[in-house]
């Protein structure tokens, strides 16, 4: 098909070159293709009807699953596998899980669908192969790998067949998921829908059970490992403490406790030393000032001194009494004075002893303080070493503490998961079990017939459009002008469409013109004559070449009929047969000619000798039977002289030429004519052939008067040839005398 394929006729808008859609043209086009439309639509509708009647009824059962957003708080412990959030992505994911091959595979296993011929087509095949099985076993020895692959392939085929009947979809924006299954057996449809829903919940529980079991197994192993690590870490801490003397009690190390005690004792010793030194220094100061020691604080507190002082007082009183009674030389007085002096000596001796004791106490206190200070220094050195060792100890303790924290956390989690094992709940629940359907869901005759009707109409319209696209011929005047860009000269109807069929069979078109010169058939040639004669404005048209692109387009009949029409109208016209290979004009003559065009050109006879007068008065210059010649006679000087002579003798010269695409003679002859009339068979001649033929005349100074359609069916054109004069043929037919 070429680029000039037929399109929907459109008309140029006034004043502009734009194209507008004409509804009448569309209607006419549809009427033209009405039979094709009806045939295609009927075939499609009948096909849909037969398809519907032959379909096995199938039933659809529906189970509804709801993704449950509520959780049962059996314990306060978190689950190992969290619940599903009910958002759009999760809902879509769960829909795909219900459609998954793994779930379908479980349904096959649970319901033993591999033993059902509906799903397993290999069961039927195996029956037919039983007779061949012994021979197959002998000739083919499949390997285990091949058997495994074949088994897997068959299993996949069963799963595919099962999934073909499954449809899972979310109900709007709700948490409901509908599980539809379609099967010829309604009970089986319900059973399969429920199986998918139940196994979906089972898979959820198994996933949680597996997750909990794996978590417990991992936690158990990890707890044992951490317990060993904790024991090793704590043992390392204790060993390090022992090795570095970092033993502690009540939150402090022994060295720290020792230093604390020594510091307290050193402080006490220093205080005691200060007190002793103060008492000694005071006593020495009193003695240095001339005191007899009686006013020394220690002597005042001494019970011995106090007793001696009491006795001295008594003795002093006795001395005073004796001195007053007996005199200074009285023996009792002297004795008493000696006793008094002895007491004073005892008191001084006691005071000296007290002072000596104070010095001894001060010396002891100083020695004790020095000893305590030394012990503290030693302990501080030990503590410094302990502190340096404590850095590593702190690291070991942190490591042990981290292991202890992780161990206690995992141990608590292990106890939680162990406690919660067995109480898991699925994230969804079946809210509606599939019931056995009572009416088939497929096929639906009313819906199928409606779809079939719409499809039939669509297919019919598509066929019309496709036929118009693929159509190569021309129908109307508008098509000629729009697709070829040439004037439309008129149409030559089929005689059978213009007159009674019986009459058309008994008379030729050219003879009918003589018997019915006022008929519509004759009028079509008068219109063609007028269009050709006035096609060249301001210039006369005398020599007219009538041609076509292909043979069989009614060129010779049109040329001879046009000559008779012109002759009966009083014109002096001659028809020259220029189709050297066909000599078609001769069939309209009463007798075969003996001389003709070639003989005139060769000088064998004169023009008058070769001309034959037709019954209408038209002259005919035919071709004799021996007209075949390899020479280029139509482009010769003799041919040009002949045309000049014909111009002088006749009003009109009609040249019946050969088809342009078939023979080159017409291209040679066309420049010598006043106009070329291109004929195209109505609805048959491809536009591409016409344009190709016209392109052969370009650049030669040839004037193409236009295009005329031949063999037009007036009845058909009257039905759907909108845009053409013949569309209104019924309206003006009464003007003709048929």
C-alpha cells in the first residue's frame, strides 16, 4: 500500500487550505462499507456467542481475611516477632504473600492436588503412555538429576494451574483481603479458597514459632557463653586483687583501712604527745621560777602528795601546838619538827618522781608518734602501689561488669521468650469462610453478549476503517480532486446500472448511445465532452489523447462512445486507434479493416482510404490486423504530419492510446496533443497506479485535462457516493429517456 492510500473524504474550507470533517461524507463512507461492517460484526458476535455457549460454567468462592490491628496482652513482655502495622504497603505485601508460589505449593501438598487431573495434566498423559512405558524404559535411562528436574517442572506446572484460578485483592482501603477461587466444581472452589486462607494464618503462626524457637536457641547458647565469660572475668578480677594486695572489705581495700586506722592513731598520738609535752614544759617552767613543785599540776592531782600534805598539815599543827606549850627544845617538839621535815622531804621526792614521770611520758609519746608516722608512710607507699594497680583492676572490673550486664539482660530475655513460647497469635484472622457458591460466576451470558455486541460493533467499525485505509481506488469527485490534485471531468456509468439489466445484456454501450441518445448514459458522455472541451481556458482543444494507467479500464469503449456522442451532436470527429498492440477499436467496426494508421504513416494508402465512417457519422482511423511494428511510428514526422492534417479536416481528434504504465507509446504521443484525459476505473484502479502514470507525463509540456471515472455503478454511487453528482441520480433520472 502506498502513501496515497484512501482516507476519509474531507472538503477544503472556503478561503483556506484547511480540511474540515463532513458528517455526510462519513455517513456515505459507512453506507459504502455497510456489508463489510455487517459481516464482520456478525462474525464477531456469533464467535462470542459460540464461545459463551461452549464455556464450562465455573464457580467462584470467596474467603475474607482481616489483618488484625489489635493485640492480645497476655503478658507484658514484648514478642520476638512484632505484629504487622496495617498500612498500605503491608496490606499490599500480604496480598502478594497470599498469591505466592510457596503458599500455593503448600495447598497442593495439603489437598493432594497432584492427584487431581484438573491440576495435574500429566495424569492423563501417563495413562496414554502406559503401553509405551516398557519400551521407554528400555530405550531411555533417565539419570537421577533428570528425574529431579522433571519432577520439579511438573510440580511447577501444577502450582501454575492452581494459581490460575486464584484472585486475591484488598477490599478498598479496609483491612480486609478477599481470597477468591474459581473452579468448575463449587465445592472444590470453596475448599481451595478456605485452604489458602487457613494456610496463610498457619504460615504466620509458624513464622512466629520459628522466630521464637530460633531466638530461644540463640539466647540459650549466648547465655551459656556469657556465663563462662563472666566467670572468667570475675576470676581474673579476684586473682588480680590477690596478686596486687587489693583485697577489700566493707567497700575499701585493706591498705586503705589500715591507713585510715593509722591516721587516727597518729592523730591521737600527736595529741597525747602535745599534752605530755605541755604538762612537762609547764612543770619545768614552774620549777624554773623557784617553785618547790607543790604548785605543779601533776602534784596537785597526785593522791600521794595530797596524803603527805594532809599529814604535814596535821604534823605542822602538832608542831605549832607543841611549840606553844613546851618551847623549842622540847623533845616532842623536836621529834615533831623532825617528822615534819621528813614529810617535806617525802613531798619533794614525790614531786621529783612526778616530774621524772612526766619526762618519761613525754619521751614515750614522742617515740609513739614517730613510730605511727613511719607506719603511715609505709602504708601510703603501699597505697600508691595499690592505686597504680587499681587502673588495671578497674579495667578488669569494667569488662566483668559489661559481661555481667549483657549476661543478665540476655538471661532475662531468654526467660521472657521461654515463657511466651506457645502463646503466639497470627496477625490476621479469617472473618468469613468461603461458602459453596450456588450460581456460576463465569461465563455471564448477559455480560458476554453485551461485550460481544460492543466488540462486534468495534470490529465492524475497525474493518470499515481498515478497508478505507487499504482501499486503492477512487469513488467520488472529491476523492479525485483531493488525492490526485486534478480536475474531475466526469463519470462513465456501467450500462447495466443505468438501464434495465436485460437490455444492457443485449446491446453494447456504443450501440445504446445511438438507440437512446437522450438517456442518462448518453448524458454522461455529453458531460465528459463539455468538461474536456472547456478544460483549457482561452484555448481550443482539438486533439485529445484518451489514456489510462492500466489495461481493462474501459478506455476504448469510452473513446468510441465519446466519438459517437460528439458525432450525433453534429461535430466532425475522428477516432484514431493508437494502441498498436490491442487494436481494440476494430471490434466496434462492422468488418475488420484492411488498412489503417500504419499504412497511412507508411504511405501505403491515403488518409481518406483508411478512414471508416461509423453509423453515427464519426470517422475511424483503425489499425489493421498486421499493425504490429517494432518501429517508433507515433513519434515520427509522419505522425506529426498526420495529426496536423487531422486538425484541419476535423473538429475533434480522439486518440485511443495504450495504457501509460504498460506501453511507452502514449508518452511519445502525448506532447503532440492538446489535452490528455486520464481514465480510472471506479473503485478498482489504484491511486498509486494513476499517480505513477501521471508522473510519466511530467516535464514534457503535456496538458492533462483531468481524470474521469469509468464503469461507475450508478446504483451503488447513488447509495453512498456523497460528494458526486451521481449521488443524486434518482432525483434527476426522470429527465432522461431510457
